C-alpha cells in the first residue's frame, strides 16, 4: 500500500515552454500533497504544500506564479513549471499523506532538463 | 524549533560488516522521526519511523534504529551491509512539515 506515482519520470523541454508534472496517490486518498525540489547531491527542499480543493501554500522564496500547483482531487496534484529556464532544471519529487499525523509517501521523482 | 543533524556526509563499509548512520535531533516536544533511503535518480523509500512507541524500531531490509532521548539521537544500524544498501539516507524529524537532514551517502565495498 501507500504508493505514489509521478509522470513523467523525465522530461526535456526548451527554454520558455511550460511543463506539467503529475503526482498521484494510487491506493489512498491524499488530503495533502507536497512538492520538493532536489539539487544534485543535496537534500530535499520543500517548495509547497497542497491541500485538496484549496490554494497551495508556498515556501519562502518559491515563485508561485512560476510553479503552479493544482490539487483538484484527493488522488492528483500537478506542478506546472511555467516559462521554464535552464536554472529550473532539477529533480522534482512529490509526496502525499492522508492525515496530518501520517507518514509522507514519496513519488519516484521527475527529472526536468531545460535546454 | 526542530532540527536534525546527520553527522556523516559519507560512510564507507565493507560488504558483510555493520552499518551505522548517525542522526541527532532537536525538538521541544516528543518528536516523530523517520529514516528514508534514496537510490540514484529515485524517490524516497521509507525505511522506518519512530512515533513514541517502542524506542527500538525495526524497519525494512534489516535496518533498525534506536530512539535515545537522553542523547537526542536516532541512529540507523544494520548488522551486515549488502551491496544493494549503497544509497543516500535521510533522517527526518516531523514538525509542521518534514525537516530533512543533509543526507549520508553510504558506500558498500566488495
């Protein structure tokens, strides 16, 4: 149980285009999903917390107009990187939990490369 | 405020020898603590968690961790390393959100 998937697993795009990454909880309903960014050989950096049916809460320094997060259902959250630039290239990981006190379960990550 | 410190950025062990990955935490109340493993270009997999029940927590793949309040530690151990254990390990303390340690890269030598 507690499986989280991400799609795509990797994506290459041109500078200036937008990219959408999906995060799905496959066998449980996730009231909260989280989006993280990980730079090479570094730890995870929380970008935003997304609750189903409400606006995401962004961490300080994360541009909400650049990283659009939608959590339209209890099993799906999407992260859209708008007008991507090479510095947005990174490994993006989502996680999901059912209740506040629950463990977070992580997706396999999406490698974004912006040319 | 809560924080977590992983004391070693790199650990190398020989296959078949014990593994010790060290983690110290800071918390103003009884914490929830986790160890996750990340293989290259993969997401994080939960190894084990402590949530104020038994202080010795057994996880998957032969790993275990002991919560020691007096030492504010939650070290991860395994009696015998396997080549497949080579990965990045993260200690996490949960507050209003997850607070990650900086990670320990485990290398297993043949």
